[in-house]
C-alpha cells in the first residue's frame, strides 16, 4: 500500500508497548528503508538483534541494510552469521538488490559463492 510513514507511526506506538517484539522491529526497519532512512532501519534491527541475537532473518536484513549504508564489514559479518544459522537464505542473495553495492567485492563473492 506504500504507506510506510503511516505504518511507522503505528509501529512506534506498538513498540512502546512491546519493546522486545522482534516482528515489530523488523517491520519498522522495512518501513524505514523504504522511506530512505537506512540509518534508522539499521537501528531498528540492531535492537531486534539484542532481543534475539540468533534470528537469521534479523541478521540477513541487517546485512542488507548495512550493504545499502556502505558498511561492508558489518554487512558481511551479519550475512555470514545469517547463513550459518539458516543456509537456505543463500538462495535469496542473487535476487536481493540490497547487495548490489557489494556484488563485485571479492570478500562478498567468497562468502556467498565459495562456502
């Protein structure tokens, strides 16, 4: 529906009531990304990671957002952790445009295609 800002207002109220709700944090990150606030998307998912540090979806999305933010080291670290926890996430990488900034990077290629 492309109403990301409206959704963020609702999620902000919900997260006050349920600060440890990982799903709300994921949704907020998704919306923040779509309104051009990658910095806030990273913050949302870092908070989710504090609650559930082994959540592969949180780690994968953090990798995406850090890639978009130009933070290679953080992106690769989170992607490696996500793939260790849920190897089938590797199937999403080729179609994931969030990784376009890293696609030609040798470290990214090694992580994704040589493990």
